[in-house]
C-alpha cells in the first residue's frame, strides 16, 4: 500500500485506484440490475413513507414526483460518469479528479458515515422484529446475529453479496408489483366500493397541512431514496463494468419512479391520509387490510424484515468499498487497504465494527449520540448529491473534449438539468433551515464537512513536505 499512497500525490485518482490491489469481478448483469432496483426500495418505502403521508397528506404524491425526478437525474449523472470511468470509489474518485482532493474526501467519508449509520438503524429495526417472533432471544442478540452473518458473507466472495441482493430485491419488487395490481383493482371497486376521489379531496383537501406539511414531508421523501449510488460502486466488480452499469441505470430509473409514485398514489386514494394506522402500522398494511387481504400485517412484517436485511447487506458492501477506495488513494488509515482473495477484508470489518458500535450507542445514548449520528447521516446524502452534480458538470465537458466515445450514458438536457438538480438540492437545504430540527442537522453536517476538509488539507501539506524532502 505504501507505493499507492505515495503515488496519490503524483498520479490521477483514477490511476491510483487502478493501481491498487485488484478486487474480484464476481458480479453479473442480473446482479447489477436488481441492485439498481432494490437499492432504493427499503423499509423507508414500506413503513417510513407513512410518516410522510401523515405529515403532508395526499400531496405526498407531488413530493414523490419531485424527489423522484431529482433522484432520476442524480442516477443518470452517476450512470454517465461510472459507465465512462468505472471505479470502486465511484463518485468519490470522479469528484477528486474533477474538483480536487477535498471533494473526494468529503463525499467519500460522508457516504461511508451515512451507510454505516444505516447499518445500525436497519440492524436495530430488524432485531426488534425478530424479537417479537422469537422472544427468548433479545433484540440486541438478533442484531449481533445479523451483523455477524452479513459481515461473514461479505468477507467470503462478492458474488455472495450479489446473490443476496438479487433475491432480496426480487422479493421487494414482486411485493410492490403485486401491491400496485391489488391497489388498482381496489380503486376500480373490485374489492368493494370504489373510493373515487373522496380521500384525495376530503379530510382537509389535497393540501391539508399546507406548506409546513410539505416542507416536513420533503425530508422524509428524500431520505427514502438514499442508497441508489451502490450500483455504481458495485459496477467496478462486475464482468463488464461500463456496459453493465449503463444498462442497469437505463432500466432502473423509470421503474423506481413508478414504484414510489405509484405506491403513494394508491395509498392516498384508497385510505384517508389521517388514518392513524398509516403512520403506526405502515401504509402498505393499512391498504391491504382495507382490501381484506388476510394476514396483511404478518406479510408486510416479513417484507419489511427482508428490506431491512437487504439494506444492511448493501450498506456493509458499499461502505467497505468506499473505505477501501479512499484508503487506496491515501485518504484514510493504511490498514484498511488490505485485500484478501479479492475482498477488502479490513474495510469490511471496520465498517461492521463501526455499525455495531453505533447500535450500542443507540442502546446507551438513544436520544443523544445515536440521534446525532442519524441526523448527520440523513443530511449526508444531500452533500453527496450536490458534489455529484458539480463533478458531472466538469467531467462531462472533459469527456466530450478528450474521450467522447466513453459517453455510453448521457445526462439528459446537459447542462441545464444538472444545474436544475443542483438548485433543487440547495432548495432542500433552504427548507431544512426553516425548522429547528433541520437547522440542527445542517449545523452538525457542516461541522463534519469542515472537519473532513480540514483533515484533507493537513494530509496534503504533509504529502508536499514529504515530497519536498525526498527531492532534496
């Protein structure tokens, strides 16, 4: 690793990444396609969206249209860059090349923090579900079991991650498609009286909570899409990186929008938005109960568990690869760069240890340390997406000059839609600043970003001093 760390001050980030110990290439096209679809279909859609509905009412559909459009643009940008220059570090490597070391460090470690915090939150929720079924094992015992299992599977072979995610995603996609079919039949009156528009216009109207409700619901919808970036990280370990990621992005973008927007439209059409069960039991369970589907609660609890385990698996994978990429470019502790049989074993272990430590923090300090960590993680995705926009603006122009043949995927309406996406992200930051909780998230995130940029500058000064001393 010493050779690679030294080269990080001389060669391009992409060249340094390519010179690092090779990871395996065990992922196939089918893995990437399902990772792209399942990566953003998590417990947030099945359960967490109920909070957004209870906050914004039927207008949640418009919020998902807006955030879904933003996510489609971000995914297209990521697809363009990753198809042109596949890399384990994905957007972090591209940001370092185009914007500078600070951008690669900030986006990479913020993303790692977000994924590790997600591992903790998902493991805790999964442990709680399992404890309700098998009560003689405490919830934290189930957390330990899940953490150990997915850590071990990620340490063996990358194809294990791919297979788990393929089947996890297949289950989630099947459930959503079945839900949409049943929902449409319910709207048409097959399961009883057709609801018409009474739930959309009644109970306070389409905008029952006004602008404040929309602002609060916006943050919920944004966080539900976190994780879409994993497919561009995984592409580097597939058999045909450029081709596979291009195809995965093209097929996934519109399907994701249909799943989210379609699901929310079905929910607010079939049940009153202010039904307490929407927030407590989840929108899917509430709708299925309304349609008379037997054992709806148990079915959805199983699906939610699958979604949580899928997210755990994906987050451990994504965080370990991002940490490995950062370290291979000299932006982290050297010991995390160890590769065993094509697997960044040290990075996998470090990500799992941090995630489990966060679980412990959630048990001991649930309203302080753990709450702070989740708040920072929730805002991290916006920081990453803003850097993705700025990176794509620069990288696209450079590729058009130097290697236009590498533009296998092209961002729509460049550069106007890229600027529009960036402006939308700034708008979300502005909305967050209007609430006390949002300001706390922004302040905490700003501290972490400033610390990362400061650490990067210290590292660069040390590297320059070392290089100057070597020349003398």
